[in-house]
C-alpha cells in the first residue's frame, strides 16, 4: 500500500492501486514524494547497517519494530526476506530479544 496525495485538495490516501483521481474532489493523485524520500532513506540506512555488519535482529531492534508490525510485514511486504531470516526475527520476538545472532 502506498500513500498518494491529491494535487488539488492535498488530502493523503493510503491505497493499493488508485484510479489516479481523488475520491473527495476528483483531483489528480500522485505518489507522496515525502514517503518516497523516507523510503529511500530507510533503504540507505539498511545498506549501511549491512556494510557495518549489523544483523537483522540489530535492525529490528534499531527500528523498534513490534511483534504486531512484524506479523503484518512477515508475509506481506517483506515476502522477499529469506525464510531463515524470518525465523531469526520470529525467534527474536518469541524470546523477547534474547536470541543469538
């Protein structure tokens, strides 16, 4: 799901695949550039963390990711994560952060 912003009324919508027109005023919907910049920043953060040698548990902890958030991401938007790493994060939450990496 992405955030879109109406170019006319400036309302922000969370949508999967919008018809590109605002449901409130009919204006044009565009991807919210702030969200795109935030996503780029997060990707760079993850890359640098990897270069430094941080584990997936280090990243989960640094993000402050909750069990509920992980459950939503695990098989949805994070489906690209290998099963072994998913299990490591599952173990992290199961043991309340006391997993060895």
